[in-house]
């Protein structure tokens, strides 16, 4: 059945008609999360996907970018131009988009040997924009190698007027207009939005309650990209910063990661982003790099082009780990608190062992988790010991190999917790 709807008007939202920082008129789709209905007849449910075509008639001094591949660009009478973009891969409405403006456009090469990558920037900052956006090709290549095949037939990186820092529209990512600086300061933002082409766009959450399957993935896989490029120290610094952000957020919010609020803008918070990333990080630390990487690839291979929720991801990890992970997913996704720990240590008689006492101070039941301890021996050598914690208060003795100087909690930045360690 074909249904034709004819309508007209000035949209209140969703399609943003404004001027850019140079005073030139622009038109940018900005649908996330449920703003598409202001200009497109649609059902705004991330589980409702469809192919999309945009045929745009505009004055011929404008260029038009949209999802998919360029099917036609023809000059019309009256100094007008018709542009036809066609996307055959089904998309959720949140990432259907057009951008209409005066653009300078550069083809910067191919990713994965066949995916054309281009930059669309305002002509006034053409030189800086082409320089900044050129890094997207290498970022895309890295994520293809880590996650799996890219689902779309192009990637356009577009300077825009989105209300967000970046918006992951399928195959046509929109960045805020200040993202062009000439110093490539937004590499991590590029990576974040490019990860969404896999997680959020193609493998899409069944409902916004599971938004962490988009934002947590984009956050953590960006950290993996920077780790691969700049080293493990860069990962640890980012995880420490993210942990601080999560703890600050939960101090005033009592919402779980899987959040059924209908105010979707409220989901753009540290639970969806940084805590979602931390959940993936802890899975990686607990299960190992091999199981983690295989699970990420298997999850995408299973749910690319489909929709999934947190239980679907859990099943993938359980299959690869060979064990149940109900407790892990329940405590980190569905509890509105995180572990708050009081950790103390003392020498046992004879100084051949130390005694560690861990008390969980958060409200509710105890969390279960592995806790790493760094034993710093005099002479600068360090040994890492791991203990398993599952009770509100536990005391554990650990043998030591030599004269001990200090004990550090979580030396490898592997646990999302609040607290400190002290010597009794």
C-alpha cells in the first residue's frame, strides 16, 4: 500500500530554519529524540525503522546533504535545483535528516576501501573545516576494523546548526558550527558520532529506556579508539574523569541507567553516557579483552539492522563468557546507586600479611565485584592482588612478599565506586 500525505507549513521544531554564525540562512533537520513529527509524518519509536528518500527543491546557491546516496542533482528553471538522496537501509526517525546551506564540500577518500568520506563546511571556514574533518576517515577505518562492516554507503561530516554538540544522523553526521577550529580539537566527538553509525543507528535500542546501548557504547568505544592511538594512560584518565562525572550525577539523581522516563531529554546524562561506558569497561576488565571484543562484534552482527535491549546484550556476553551475568547487569543497570566503599588495611602480627576490611556504605543491598589492590613495596616494586567482594562488610587477609610501604585501591582504574583507602 502507498500512502501519500500532502502538507505544508513552517515547522516549530525538528527542521531548524535559522542563520549560521556568518549570517547565512540554513535549514537543518534535528530530530532527536522525538522531534521529527514537527516536519515529517511519522511514528517516533526507535523500533520503527524505514528506508527514506528526500527530494529537495531549493534555490540553486544551496547544497543539500541527507541520508544515503545522491541519486540526482538537477538544475531547474527559476534558479532552482532539485536534489534527491536515497537511503535503502531502514532507519529510525531520530537519525533521518537533511541539511541545506551554502557548503564547501571536499571528498577526502575512502574508508574500508569503498566508503566515500566527505566534509561539508561553511565556505567562510573552508580551509579550517577541511583540515579538521579530514581525520574522520581514519576514525571510521579504526571502528570498521574493531566492530565490523559499516552499514551505509557514505559518510558525510557536516558543519551545522544542531542543538547538540554532535548528532549521529545515519551517514550524514551533523556537528555544531563551532566544531571547526583549525586545530582538530574534536577528534573524540567525531569518534563518538561515528560509533553511533553502528550502535544507535543500525543496531538500535528497542526503546529510549535502553539509551545506554547507544550513548554508553559511543562513549566507551571512543575511549578504546583513543587508547589504541595514545596509550593506556589516556584510557585511564578518561575513565577517572567519567567516574567523577557519574558520582557527581548520582549525588543529586536517583535514577537507574535503564530509565523509563518519558522526558527523553533527561536521558542525556551521565548514566546513559559515562556510566554506560563504565559498565562496558567493567565487563572488559572482568571477562578479558578477548571475550569483550568478541561480544561487541557478535552483538552488532546479531542486531545490526534490528533492535535490541539490555537483556539481549547480556545474552551475548553470557554466551561468550560461559557464565551467567544476571547479578552484574542487575546491579549496574537497575540500581540507582553505586558502591560507596570504606576500605582500610593494617599489618598482621609478624608483618607477613595485611588485613583488608571493605565496608559498603551505599543504601540497599551489597554489590558484588572484584576489587584490585596495588601493594607498593619499598624499593618501588608493585604487586596487584584481586579480591572478591560480595557482602556489606568483609575482612580478608593477604600475604605480602616483602616490606610494604602502602596499599592502593583500584590501581588499574577497573571499578566504578566512591570511597578511599586508609591505613588503620
